[in-house]
C-alpha cells in the first residue's frame, strides 16, 4: 500500500479532507498529515473536522512518500506562502508521483510552477490563475493528466476519490 502525504493547515475544506482520507484509508493506504508544526491541531473552515499534524514541514522529506494529497479550502493559499510547502509539493510532480488536488488545492501547484501544459481543473475562482500558470483548464468534475488528479468542489468528491485511488493501483 502507498504512503500518502497530505499537506494542510487550518481553514481546509472539511469534506475535501475527510472524504478522500476515508477512501484512501479504506483501501489500506497510509496518510500522513504534514503541516506547519508537528502536534499542532488544524481545523477545517466549517469546524466539522480537526486533525493533529503528524509531521511538521521542517522535518518532512518528500522522498518518504509515494503520493501527495492537497485538500482545498483556504489552506492551500496559506501553505503557498511558505517555500517549504512549495518545494515539498513540487517534488511529487517532478518525480512523476501521484498528486491529488481538489478545489483550491492547485494553488500550491501554481506557486510551485509545475502546471505549464498540464490538464487541470479547480474551483471557479482559481481557473484564471491556472490559465495564467500555463495549464490547460477544463470545467469537469475530475481531470486526470498523467499522475495529476484535480477536481472542482465537494460535489466532485466521488469522482475525485475514484480517480485518486486508480492512481495508486
């Protein structure tokens, strides 16, 4: 089974973390939450989900993980201001490892400058940002481009989870 790194901080979209988490764990994959500080509790923007950070970004080594999961909400926008999260995320695209980003999750990949020429989707408010980053943008429930899986909103979670799991088979 795969080791999946989940990068997030507070203000993540609750269901965009909990639904993929349940799907990944349900198939036997190990998910490690990587955040600003080990042991810190992070909370979803709706207050429905709370999680304790397993590994602080300062101690995280991307080569220890098989895949990357980026939940949406405001979390990705906050994470992309920290170069350590940007470099951590960039590793997965450059090493052709699976990356799963939903809603605002691709914002972290925009900052990592790894979307040029890739097919992607995201939340409506970041579609123009994705275009400016050189991505080929689609308004579809899930877009798979090689090892990259992206979706738009919580309404797309079923397709997002399905395609993310397909990447790990």
